[in-house]
C-alpha cells in the first residue's frame, strides 16, 4: 500500500514539473517575441524618413518660392515744391478713420466729424476737456528730423463753440515733450514740465474759424536726441473748458522754408533699390522700388527662387533720408 502511494506521489510530482517547464518555456517565448517586436518597431521607426514641419505661408516674413514679395516704403522726408510736410488729405482730415498719428493728449476725447470743416468736408473735434491743456496731439519729432534743419512755419485753424465763464479765452500753439531729454530750442524745461508756447496768446472768437500761426528754427542739436528717442508733440493750448464744449481743428500744416539756392527734389527724382542676399549661398538680387504717386510711396516686388532666408537692405539715391536709406530686414522662402 505504501509502495502504491509513493508511486502515485512520484507521478504527481513529475506532472507538476512538466507543467512548470511548459509554462516557463511559453513565458520565455513570449518575452523573446515581445523583444523581437520592439526591435522591429524601433528599426522601422528609425528607418522611416522624418517629415519636416510645414511652414505657415501666412506667417509674417514667410514667402512661398516663386511668389511675389511686395514691400512698401514711406518717406518721412518730404519731396515737393511747396515745402509742405503734410498732404492736403492729412492736413484737412479727409479720412474715413482717424489717422493713427493723432491722439488725445492728457485724455482728450477726439474724433473725425463732418459737423464743421474749414476746408473740405471734415475736421477733428475734441470734447470732454476738463482743463486748457487737454487737446489733440500730433507727434512731429521724427518728421522734423527727417526734413532737417531750417525754418518751419506751423499753421492750424480752430473753431470753439463755447467757453465757461471765468475760463481762459485765449489760445496759442504749443510744443510739448515727454521727459527732460526732450528739451531743445522749441521745448523748455519748466521744473520738469516740458513745453513751450510758440506764439503769443490770441483771443478766441466763439463761433468763428480762426487761424493760429507759429514758426520754429530747427537746429542740429534739436534733432539729435541725447538718449535715443526724442519726442515733440504739437497741440493748441490755453483754451478754457466749457460744458458740452466742442473744439474743431482743421487744415493743420507744417511748411519748411527752403534755403536760398536750395534745389528741392521731387519724389520721382528719388531712386530706391532693395538688395536681397541669400543667407546660405550669398547670391544677391537687386529689386528696384519705383515711386508710386497714388500711394506716395516706393514699392518693391521681389520673387525669391531659392529656399531659405533672404536678407535685404535698401539703398536710396538720397543717402541722407534715414526713412528710406539703409533699412534692413529678412524674409524666409518656403515650399
């Protein structure tokens, strides 16, 4: 009986050993298969070509190969026979939207209106003025610098409908700065308040258009900033506030007086070229930018034919014109 029991026990042990051996073999086989699959996946992944990310053709500076790149260049320096720095359209506010160059100084609320106009059909109106120094402002420093030293005459026409009792009833033209570095011959430093009245006060005639005129003589020191940027803001001043007051502004103009014997060039006399250089190959292409009278600007058309980055630099026949000469940048030619 004991012998039979031993035989049965031995058979059971051998059976268990066989089962464990079979399971271990399958597990090892599965593990090897899994490792092989991973290796195959890695090999196929490394073998597959990597696609380059698609460039966005609408991204600023990106140009599709074979497409035309159009650049427009505006001149702050004025070329005409009159010496006027502003076009008639800009001077008389004949726009659908208020030009970005104008802003409400000290919180003045300004807008275009066709309620009144000295010439044309529109003017600029200022409302909600709590103090006499609150007025429309125009930054003119860059314009004066571009047109150089000399004598400039400033004119503007204003219309005032009401002034409260006890408030100032005179007006003049003022030039303001933003900080002490702006001090120059036409901007004084009055204990940190930067301004200068450019003409004597003139009595306001309510309900009538009246002209304000002033002159400034711009020197080399005036147009060379001490520390980078300099500001010069043109405004009217000294008009007292009034309830529901409207002050209309029109025909703002700055005119440069030509020196005796000075030859005044016209815009069509000015040539502008744009030199494009491929960053990798160094190949250069010259694209002319002829003057366009309709937009009063110089327009360049360039079609890149080689992928990659192209840098550009402008060369103007009037090398003194910093708003046209020596401008630089880059574009990227993509598929």
